[in-house]
């Protein structure tokens, strides 16, 4: 529930869209009021996320909201992922943080020095999912507090939020999990509850043609790197705002779609809700 003095906003930041939803109080009729703002390309030298942040700051000023609480979901275009080997000798949090930062620098080079790197809670013998977000983007989100004392409650990669929402539906032995967004597909492979691969790819297709155009290559790359015998083929669970497969049912493909009405079932609104 949100109150007039502390409106709750669910926000998705994308390269070419800003999506803002205001959830209704429980028991209220109708879906969440939604605004989708089209964005211009960033100016030369500006980061990809700049148009979305500029539009969000402008929108907040125009609305005149006070003490808004923002739940922000980040497009895959603003996030870099790595699965890192467990390091049993790193027992202190600062040692592990330094290791993760070093691995991102080794993979992505000098730009990684400007990124905020975070990782999951380490578990013995398991790979460590880690992601990096531009430090300047985090600073820009924090700067929103100067507009009506707004507060970003959390800023989460959309892929992470969607996985947390749907993980109970996944096959317990082996499964693909993907998040489809405009212009990108993020895909991971799970085997007995452990990540064995995680990659993202851009595409230029529309509707389901977009994620389909990069899916085979991603599956081949991840499958080969995992060293697993993927026979029979694991089921593919897909969430996101891309178009659901139409027509005939496809063996092994499960389109994860909210039911019940509170969460949006399709479109860009799903990114603003992290589903």
C-alpha cells in the first residue's frame, strides 16, 4: 500500500524507454497507472543510461511528488554479468570484493574501474554470480533525493528480479532461464540449482523474432562452456516484455506469465514490476 505522502513508484530504465508505474492500494479496482516515455539517443560521449535518468528526473520535478519511494529495475544494457569460481581461501568480505573487482577488470579492462561490482552470497563449491553497474548511474539514482526527497529503495537488474520471481517454477534438474527485453536476451543455465552459464546478447528483431534470433547461439555457447551433456534438452523458461510465442505450443518452452491481475501480464510494464 502507498500513502499520499509517500507515493510508491516502480520504474524501469531502458535505453530507449522510461517506464513508470504507480501501484494501486490493495483492494482498489483497475491496474496500476502506467506511463511509457520514449527517449532520444544519448548525446555524443554520454552514457547509454543518461536519457532515461534525465527523463526520470524531469518527470519527478513535473509531478511535484514528495518523499516518493522508487523501486528501479535496470535493463540488461546497463548491467554486465560474470560467473566466478568459488575461492575457498578468501574468507574475509573485503578479500572477496577485491577478487570480484579484479576479475571484472581482467575481463572488461579499464572501463571496469568505473563500475560498482556486487555479488551473491558465496556458497562453498558453487560459482559466484556477480554483476557490475556504472558507478555514475548509481550516483545519479542517489541524486534523485534532491527532488522532493525521493528515495530509491532498491535498484536491481531486471534479470535478477525476474529470476527471483519465477525460480520456484524452474526444473530442479536442469533448466534454461531467460529474460527477454527490447533489444536483448539474457540467458542462464541452471543444473541442480547451480548456475553453469550466464550470458546476454543484443538483437535488432521485433517481437519474438528478436530473442529467437540470438537464442540458438547463446545456448550453444553456454552449453559448450558448461561441459554438461544436455541430453535430453533442458526446458527453457522465458520471462520478460518480449512477445510470447504465438500459435502452436513448442516442446520444452515455458513462457512465464503472471496471472491474477495484480502484476502485468505483458508489455514493458513487466519490467517496471520486475516480473
